[in-house]
C-alpha cells in the first residue's frame, strides 16, 4: 500500500473513531428550522417541534378539534401519527390512550411550508385527506 492509500485509510478510520455522523438524519436538506406554528389551508394550525434526533412532537387544531402529532422528521418529511380524544372517527383500538388516531405524512418544500395527507386509524394517508400549511411569521 502506498503512503497516500495508508493516509486515506487512516483518515477514514479516524473520522469514524472521533464520532463522525454515521446513519443520522440529514437535517440540512431544508434551509432553516421547521419548528414553529403553521397556519393550515384547511383552517386551524399545526405547531411542531423537532429534537436533535429527528423526533417530532406537536399539536394541532383542525375543524374546531384539538389533537397531538408525534413522529419522525428525516430532513424533508414528517412521518407519524395524529392523535385525538374525540375525533369524528372512533378507531377500534386506542393509540397512546387516544380513541381517534391515524397516520400522517407532511412533506416540507421549504422550512416554512408543508404539503401532506393523513389517514384514519390504521389506513395509509390518502390524497383525498390533504393537510398543508405555511409557517406563521
């Protein structure tokens, strides 16, 4: 092995040994922070917070009903669940103590705008259940 090849191998091993990020989400996909309050096109709002590991916690108001959102953010998309005590659709099973719940997908086109969809209970989020919004300034 040449000295250059040895140096490159050493640099790669040293980078891993000192904690170079391996397998963590790429939070630089968007220019800015997605935390905050979004006014939704369907009426109401969504307020979200994302921690350093991409875990999402938040809450929302939609059609006069209030609920929570939890999930994971990969740098572009939130995938998770909406949870509500008294939703229009009661599921046959509870999720985290909530009787109404479903999956949600929110795709961020920028740090200030998302377009998404949701499903009810265990169903896949559907296009005929849109959920989109813009960050309140």
